[in-house]
């Protein structure tokens, strides 16, 4: 975790969160349109990984916004 503070660290965390949310939606959409079970499972695994990362980055965005030091 970075100990940078200020609006730049918050903006970076927000950009990361937005990117990851878009990737989750893209992978979930790809899973729904996949032509085989193997492709579906790959997209579901990727969507899950992005969602977990998005959750952690959302926490980082909150920390960056409320950091006192």
C-alpha cells in the first residue's frame, strides 16, 4: 500500500476502481456469450478475480480519501 496522500492518491485509486468495475462487467458479458463451457469458466474466473481486486481497491480509495497523515 502506498503512503502517498492528497488528491492524487485518491484520484489514482478511483481510476483503478473504475477500470476494474469495467473489466468485471466485460468478463461477465463475455461469460454470458461464450460458446463453450471452458470459455465460460475462464471468463467467470477472470470476472471473479477482477471483482476481488475491485473490492480491495475500493477499500484503498476509501483509505486514500480519509487518510489523516
